């Protein structure tokens, strides 16, 4: 029987609660399927580890997980550790060296969930946002001098490379081509940012020639927020820079009902390194330990992980189970306006997986 080795890194806050739920669901799914199993290796890296060891993960951390089939990640962030330390010390310390340059964020309105958009009943909003995940505004280039003095200077330089832009735009065109509508929107800001974003636009136009069956258009990022809100049905696959897509995907998550549902996959398409699967949300200090974190985002990203592993039927089975559960408002957690707990939603998804005989 095929065994997938998965590095589980729950990290902080509700990350710990939702990854535990995700592992239970994946084990139940593997048992139901009967053709593969998971071997989870657990890593206690994160803010507590930082408080003891002064680092978010050990120096050989990446070495310990580089041969796993995938990484199942919770969230980082603690109220008493600066966010740039937790983010750069763990999540970005994995994404960037493992060259997980394609960040894939599906968004749609699941059964039983109401969009805050009053003209949207469900099927009008069905997107995949592709975020550049290795350079751009989050390249980490910059510095500070004369700290604390009136003449202090600080820079964050956005770095875009032709190869980096080409590969993400190409990935997005391929993804758009694989979806029924074959429709891609390239988000830009080349009116105000006249160097890198102009190169971004030029590369999009070049790559488009290799995908004559994909319809594509270009949209300034500010106007894009309006289009997502007012005309969601005109969008399908979306590609944007690291910063732009970071912001747009939180908007997308809100329009689809809740951040507690939104999944994401950090993909290394060449499979030189393992890819990493995580909910979009953070560690949510405000609800940590209350047992009410919505685990649906984690279950959905588990579907993305299964697809990446080549287990499409199992991914579909899990997604059907998730949709059966979201369709029942008595199984909604408080972020969706319900009263259900993480435990109840997890048990219901496990029961739905077990009962699915398709
Ligand atoms: P957050 O995503 O943790 O929470 C935002 C709001 O959404 C909170 O009210 C929270 O209760 C709610 N929420 C999020 N996920 C939920 C879920 N599964 N179920 C129910 N409600 C949910 O973002 P926030 O508050 O801005 O950041 C908290 C910490 O998380 C910070 O330290 C931040 O840096 C970190 N963070 C980490 C991310 C990551 O690891 N990828 C992503 C975003 C934030
Ligand atoms: Mg974000």
C-alpha cells in the first residue's frame, strides 16, 4: 500500500487545533479509501519553540522535511512575538528556499454558505487566485539605517525577475486552460509602478501567445477590488503579484463567506521540494483555545494536498464530505454565524467521508 509521509507543522494558536482536526479527517479518509495511508511526522516549531530556543525552527529544519511528500501547515503568529519574526522565521523560511513559487487559492461559495454580496447566490463566484510566492514585494530586499534617529531610512524593494514572472504567468495560463471557462485575468499596477509592473504586463502578453485558447484580460489592482465585488461572475482564474494577491485573496475569502473556509497551496511545480498546504487564516489569538476554530479551510487545503499527491478521487470524496457538512447550518462555526464547535464539524466530516459510497 502506498504510504505518504507528511510533515505536520501546526505552529501557533488555532493552527494547532485545525491541523489536529485535519489529520483526523485525512486518516479517516485513507482508511475509507483503503489504497493509501499517511505517516505524519509532527514538528513543534513555532512561537513557543522560539521562546525556548530563540529561533522558530532548528537550523537543520528544512533538511528534516525536504524528503517528505508534502507539508501540512497550520499558522504562525503570537501576540508577544513580532509578526515579521514569526513569518520570516518559519513560513517564509520554508516557502522561499523550497521554491514554492505558485500559491494557489481556490475560492467559491460552498453549499449552505451565504456570501455578503447580496446579488450572489453561489455559482457566480468561482475563482482561483494564483499568487506569485517567491519574489516581488516580499523578496526581503531592503534595509534600515540610523534606527530611531530623525534621519532614519527604511526600504523594502520589490524585486521582479523575468524568469520569476514568466514562470508564474505560465503556471496561471496553464491552470486557466485546465478550467472549463479558460479565462484569465492578469492583475497589474503598471500605471503607477512603471518598471517591474510594465515588465510583468509585457511578459503576460508574450506568454499569452502560447495559450491561444485562453481568453485573458488585464486589470489594475485597485479596479480589481471593485470588479470582484460588483461583477464576480466575470472572473475565473486570476494571477497577481505577491502583495496584490495577498490582499485580494483576503477579500476573496470574505466574499465567499469567511476566512475560516479559505485554503491555499504553496506549490513547487517541478517537485524538486515538497509543497506546503495551509489554511489562509492566521493563528487567530481571539479564539485560540475556545474550540470554535472553523476547520473547513484546513480540510479544503487537505483536498489540494491529495490532488497534488495524485489522489484525485480521494480529494473529490473529501470535498463532497465538506460540502455536505457546510450545507447544514447547524454545523456552522461562529465565524459563519453558527454555534458548532471544531469537534462537531470534524466529526460530521468524518461521518460524511465514511458514509460516502460513491
Ligand atoms: P487571523 O487570520 O488570525 O484572524 C482574523 C480574524 O478571522 C479573527 O477574528 C479570527 O478569529 C478569524 N478567523 C481566522 N481564522 C478562523 C477560523 N479558522 N475560524 C474562525 N475564525 C477565524 O488574522 P490576524 O488576526 O490578522 O492575525 C493573527 C496572527 O496570525 C498574527 O500574528 C498574524 O501575523 C498571523 N497570520 C499568520 C498567517 C499564516 O501563518 N499564514 C496568515 C495571517 C496572519
Ligand atoms: Mg494574507
